[in-house]
């Protein structure tokens, strides 16, 4: 608000100093405006402090987010390693199962062969 609209009077006191005089209503208005201006300055400083605090919190949250992102990346790397390990273990399990199946087949064949040979030799022994 432009305060130059007030009519001001200049007065000289007994020492010869110049003073600016206002009416009582003008003085009350100026006092209210001064109080409002102080209130606005205080509000402005409080808002600035809140903005500084907000910026600190944002920086803190960004640091936390970066740390959490690195944890996620580490977990993803661990998951990939575990998947590779699982593939290797599945392959070794499949080859072990094939080997076991081959050994069972040889065992059955050897039992059948042994039974046939025993039967043949027993037959030969009995028919001598």
C-alpha cells in the first residue's frame, strides 16, 4: 500500500529539528500496517525455515531411497546367482538320476544273467 497519500506536516521544534507529524488516525493506521508488516516478516522467516527443513528431509529421503535401491540391486544379483546355482544343481541331479538308472539296469541284467548261468550250470551238473 502506498503511504504517501497521507498529508504530512513538517514542524520545527525548539532545537530547530524537523519532525514529520501525522494525525492520530494516520498514526493508528501506520501502527497497524507496521504490525502487519512485522507479522508478514515473521511468517516469511518461518516459511523459509520450513522450506530449509523440507529440503533437508527431501535430501535425507533421497539418500534413503538410494540405499534401498542399492539393496534391491544387491538382492537381484543374489537372486541371479541362486538361479544359476539351481540350474547347475538340476543338471547334476539329472545326470545322477541317469547314472542311477543305468546302474539299476546293469544290476537287473546281471541278476538275470546270473540266474540264467546258475540255472544252466545247475542243469549241467544234474544231467552229468
